[in-house]
């Protein structure tokens, strides 16, 4: 005789809610959605930290120095920073060369064009094969002030260079710290002369 037992829907076994493979799929999917959501939420914050187009456009700048005479200095802007360019006189060069590097508060050149440990000789601070030119970032290394001494024929301080009036730091004609609280020489940016009268910074 045939089995006539009927199975009702209530008697059909349901999938085990504690099935590990199903739980893993749900957790992976939830984690993936959370990661995508977090990424979309953080993108505007991360994107706004990138430099804007105006900053990128100043990545390099070329300066014509044909109008600058010995003893004069000019200030230009590069990446939002003042760049001091001085056409040094033979007297300024000789004074900078005469001071012993070992007696400097900071004996490191701080020149982006040289190795990090290059000594702060006058030659390592000035333009390559152009010792009369000094090109440096005009920011005091103590608290970021702008030192005085860029006016034509008006070097400041006791060393014929620059003087920061905020806290009394004094730099020589090679931009090296000689006196005061500043811990380092003013930095030399990456640059190169493209001709006898033009310098490219950056």
C-alpha cells in the first residue's frame, strides 16, 4: 500500500539560522558596504588637503636677475614663501668665507641642492659657480618670522646679513645663523641658473 502521509509546510525544516557560511557572507557584505561608505565620507576631507591649482602652478618659477646690481637684494614668492636673492659684494663673500664652519651654531649647509650633511661653507650656501649669488628661503628658523635686511644696501645685524626683530636672531651674508635663538641656517631651495641672468627655483 502506498504511503499517503502528507507533509504540511509547518513540517518542512528551515535553514539553520546559525549556519556559519551564511553568517560569513552577511558579515563580509556588511563590512564591504561599511568600507565603501567610509571611503566616500572621507574623500572630501582627504581631497581638500591636496594643494590647489594656484599652488601647483607655482611649483617652479623663473626669475630675471639682469636688473639686480652688486649689493642689492630682491624678494620673490615661491610656493607661498619669500625667496631672498642677494647679489653679494666681494666684501660680503670674503667675510662669509673667513668665518670657520666649526664655530657656526649650525654647521650644516641646509641646501636642497646638496647632500643633507654638506657643511655650511660659503661655497655650499652660494650659487654653484656663482658665489656672488645667494638664493634662500627668507624665513627665520626660530618661529617662522621674515628677517629684515632685504632693503637695497641695507644688510642688518652684526654680521652683514639679516636680522629677525622678533627674537633677535642674526644671520650672516651667507644666510647662516650666527647669534640668537634660531637653531638652523636659513634653507636654500632647489634652484638652478638657466642662463647668466636667470634662475629657476623649484
